[in-house]
């Protein structure tokens, strides 16, 4: 049977009992031109009661414990009650990133074979014309108005009662939620997160950053807000399309800081970049936060420095390292970066992601392109040796759902434990800190050997005219020519003299003379979820065209 577990819906119930009238979420109302931003505020008790109402309605509509429920709704203040209500029934919400595009999203639906779905009307339209991916759906609920497909609406499912809703007990290793990876670095896979995993993530993130119930956190990453509500934080979301952070108006972020005085600010890197570019020229300073957080992509050293021009002295930007499958793994802040690791990054050491998080175990193993069945088959590397990062712990997902190939490629058995292969190159230093050297698939395999992309890029990112760089390999595998793609700072030009000065930065580093060609790109392609991860596969194709080299 397994161990009984506390679900995230139980954690919400505990918060509602302890501080019923405290605000859990300030969610922005739809933005209208010329109208000052407004927010809908929800208390813990209100979300808890609404979750109970939805749970009753979902059961009445036919959703059962264990059902995989595809959730394709627009972000709204109703999102929290909807998710917690599903979990309370024992069902498993399934999240697919709509930014991956219709074809990829339909492949994900086919893969997960949902038992039920709650979706906006356009998705139901697609369901009526593309029936095969949805053939397993027996309960279809519309978040909005139904048309010819009929069935219950989300509004119909809100059924208040006289007391709390009590769903079936859950076991620690039962699925709590399933989240598809974005597919930005390969095929999207269904990450199974158990109740044990979700509870561990709440506890470990809260401990790692000393997040206190009642503190206000400005958040632009919707995926984290459920965990933050479980911690007892008050989450405030700026007026923005939270699914497309690159479109945020930094003036709205400033307004949100000034109105709510959050103790913590959490945003994707693109939001922090936009905020700095908005605030610094205007001399705008924000005084409330004690700490800033960001995830999704490595942060250039210069951003740590420039945030000091916007926030008070001592306010650090922390960059927790992790992935959908494993979170949190490590963390590091501005003080350690600017005082110690930045200089090493500029000499080709890679990006330090810091000390390991509680409850996590990390090993560096020799890179193998195929599956590693057991840890006995892996060669664990010593300190300072670059290899693949593998992790285990309660906050690490043990499996992908319906993906034997994905599990074979990314999971390593170790008795009753399972290690997850991060797909990242890195190493542990003699202080036990973890360093990130780039994705394994982004390495350049030249005639002179393997070149980790992030180690090389760190050398050139310090150039004052450079916003960011990306190293790609042009040519056949095993004989790739390293090409440095460069995105310039806004308004900067480029000349042969600047290129010569840029390449000279690699002198006296382990990567002197490695880069054979520099190509200036107008604007790097990035992932749809965070608008921060560089799509190096696309840059590689572009660089091949620019170089006139065919590799396929």
C-alpha cells in the first residue's frame, strides 16, 4: 500500500486553518489600456473553500481518484482552487506547455492518455476535429461557454457544501501532478511528481531560502505559485501574460513592487533584464525586497552587478539550480558570485551554481551518450573533473509516465533508489560546490576534443558590447568547428577590431584559440516557457547557413 502522504491540498487546508483571513494570492485583473492595474485578492480560506466546491463538482461530473486530468486553461485567479480541488479528489492534474505548439501538444495528449480534461473552448473545438488524441477522455469540462460539444462547464462544477470535502487518502508514491517538459531541448516528456516529491519540494525550497509564512513574494513564474501558497506566502503576480514573460512591461513590475512591498522578488531572467534596462536610465530604485530569485537559465555576472543599481545594498539575486524533474539542487547568490566565482567564470571555469540544497545528493559521472542501467555501470569522477550531473533525493521525480525510452535514457537504478541524469555537464569543486558547464547535447565535439559550451561562453560574456554568447559546432560530428554566436547589447555596433579584442579574452585560459569564427546574430531564439534559454539547436542551423557548411 505504501506510506500515507500529505498532499498539497492538505497543506493548503493547514494554511487556511492557521491563517484563514490572510491573503494567499493577489492575481492581476485583465490589463486594459489607460486603466491602472487592479488585482483580485484571495485569502487562504477562500481558496480552500473554492477547492472543496470544485472537488464536489468534479466528482459529480465523473472524475475519479487516480484519473489523469488534462488541464488547459488560461491563467486566472481561479487556477489555484481548480488545481487544489482536483488534487483533493485524488485525481492527477496534467500540465502541458501550450507554447510548444499544437502538433507537439497533441503528441503529449496522446502520450498521457487522459481520463478527463478541463479546457478552454478552443481546445474543445480541436478535440472535436482531432478525436484520436482525446479518445480516452470520458469526462470533458469546459472552462467557459460550451457550444455543440455540450457537457458540464467549470461554473457548473462549483458546488458549495456545508462542510469540508474529504477525498480518498493518498499514498506517498501516488502521482500528485504530471508536468510535461517544454521540449525545448528534446522531446517533451511527462514528469511524474508524487505526493512525496511535491511535499519535499515545498519543504526544501522553504528551508533553502528561509521563506517565512506571511511574507509577500512577487512571482512571474506560475509553476512556483502553488508551492508558495503551500508555504503560507502571499503571492502577488504583476499585470502580465504570465505564459509569455518576455512581453512584460517593466513599468508594471515597478508598480507591483511599489504597491505591495514584497519581501521576495522571483522572476525569469528576461524579466530582471527588462527591469534593469527600464529602471537604471530613469534612476528608479526599489526598496522593499530582502532577496531576489530567478531560475530557468544561467545569469550573466553583469546582471548581478546592475541589479545593485536598482535594489538596496545587500539584496542578493539567488539562482537556484534545478529542472522540472529535480528541484531544488543547489543555490548561489550575488555576494558569492561577485566576490569569488565570477573571476573564475571569466577564465573558463563555467558557472558556479553553488552549495547543494537540503535533501539532495549529487554525483558527477563520465559522460555516456546511451543509457546507464545502474550506478554500478557508471564511472563516478573525482573533484574538478567535468562529466554529467546526476542527482537523487525526495524532490527528484523517479520516472516519466508512458516513456520507457525516456526512463532508459535519463534514469539510473541504484537498489531502491533512482538517480536522474540532468543532461548537464558540470563538476564539483573541492568546497563541495556544483559548477554548470552546459547541456550535454550542446557540447562541441572538435578534432581537438570535447568543448563544454558554457565554459567558453563565460570568457566572452564579459565583453562590454556583448549581451550574451552561444558556442555551437559547425561541421560533421567529431570534427566540428567551434563558432561563437554573439548577441550585442542594444544599440552597439560591431567591427573587426572589436572581434579581435573579444577573441583576445581567451588568451591565458584553457580555451585559448578554440573559437575559429565569430558570428553576430540580431537576437537569439529562446524557449517559449521562460524566454531565457537559448535555442542553440536553431543557432547551430543558422551558423551552418552563414558558414556554408552542410552537416546532414
